[in-house]
C-alpha cells in the first residue's frame, strides 16, 4: 500500500512510529503536512496539490490532525476521501469528536455514562447551572481547549460563578461538569482499534494537580480494565464513528464515565506504559480493512 500520514511534524513520536511500522511491513509511507496542501474541488477530477506536486495515488491516509488545524485538516482529508483514498478515521468522525458539546450529546444519546454536564449562554443562568451539576466543586472546561488547557477546578460556588462569568465575559464557550472526587485525580486511557480495546493505561495527576494529562506532568502506568470499561470504550468510539480512538474514562461510584473521545491519540504514553506495538497494530488493522473508498462514500457528506 501507499500510505499518507497527515501530520504537521514528521519528527513527532506518533508520526515517526507510524512511518516506521508502515515501512517495516513493506509499505510506502510519506508524511504530508495538510496546511501545505491545496485542492481542486471538482466532481470530475478532484485533486490535491502539495508543493506544486499532484497527490493522486495514495491507497490509505492516516490522519494525525492537531486540534488547532481541525477545519483545514479535515477539509484536506475529505478531499483524499473524494479521490478514493481509504481513511483510517473519516473526516466526519474527526469533526464529530472534536466538537466537545456535540460529542457529549451523542454519547448521552447512546446511553453512555459521563459526568453530569451543563451548558449555558447567559450569566443569569450560572447559579442554577452550578446547582444542576451537583454544586461545587465543579470542573469548568473551554470547548476549544486541548491537553488540559482551559480546564479549571472551582472549589467553591463563589469561585465557580466568578470563573464562569469571566469566561462568558470573554465570549468563550464553556462546559460545567460535576467533579468526580472518587477518581482521585486519575483517569484511564483506553486505546481502541476497530472493535477492540488493544491497550489501556492509568494516568495519574501530579501532586497538587487534578488534570491527569501527560502534558501536565501526569504519569502513566499499566492497568487492567473491567469488562464494563471495555464495553464503554468501544461503544464510545463507535458513537463517534472512529476506527482508531483514545477514550478517556473516569472510575466513579456509578461505573465508568466517559470524559473524552480523542481522534488522534498519542502513541508514546500508551506504548511506553504497556510495552505494546500500538503503531504496528494500527497498520495491521489498516491492511485488513483497506478497500476502495470511492464507491462506498458516493453521495455522503
């Protein structure tokens, strides 16, 4: 197969590992920066140009699209799909998962457990919003935040009101969620490929921190997940339409709760914590499932 890895930086761990494993399995692999692509959008002969070259012969595209370039990155990925290239994750599924509010509504529709979450537009709704999610402490999240940035734990009702009103004053869209105290500053990252959880790790927040993201100083360790956690992770990825996903769960007194479904989960933490060749598993899944895309997606958006 000829594989395109959509990534802005070929030296990133996840990108390097996908290239290594693709080459190890006898494929031709090339890293493409989506922001340097430009497109000819036509029904007769859709094209992608890259540094004056036409990209027209890839069999598979593996998207590693950063949150800050989601709009343009998914547009390029859609163009690859229109050209008959098989996407490991579809553009529509990535867009779905990147919209935090939409993704939570989709998870709720599927009956999956998650922290009680509030969303409002006006400051005069704030006191009732805090009460609705169970009172302080509450977690306040920017809808556009990633890697723990824009996530605040408000310990008291007064602090919560002040933070929410400040964000609203800046015209920022936020979610207000109940704080799951029993999780103890830890979450579980389940790595889903296809219809299986192929690896899982526990991420523990640093001392004095409640965000468990590895970018915020959290640590990762191997963990054994329960059958319910496994089912929840698989169902969450399926609800987004993702073939490869990192599903973040909290262990609560009422069972596993979904925090987020990530469409471009990092490989370094999960491979280091579990010792598994996750990049190789992604390439292997692609080999089994790659098929002509154009005929299956005609007329879809």
